[in-house]
C-alpha cells in the first residue's frame, strides 16, 4: 500500500515501523488519548496541516518503510 495525504491514521499505525516514523516526525496524534476515537477518520494530510508538519517528508519516510 502506498501512503498519500488521504491515508487514514488507522492504516498507518498498523505497522510498528510506521509508528516510529510518526513519532520521529512529531505527529502528536499517535500519543493523544482522544485520537484513538478518531483513527478511522483522521487523514495524515489533515494532521500535517493542523500541526504544521512536513507532509512530503512524512510520506516519503512512510513509503520507504512499506
């Protein structure tokens, strides 16, 4: 599966290597207790926009670890 800006957080966090990428890049939703209720609706593009994160860098890292 190739990740893009519309990929749901629930699909990304299934792989421990992807979790490491999200942690390293400062994605706060991975550790947020409220995010677990929204994992199926949160998209990585939305998260990056909300928190000013580098979407392209994160996607490159995630797709490298696929």
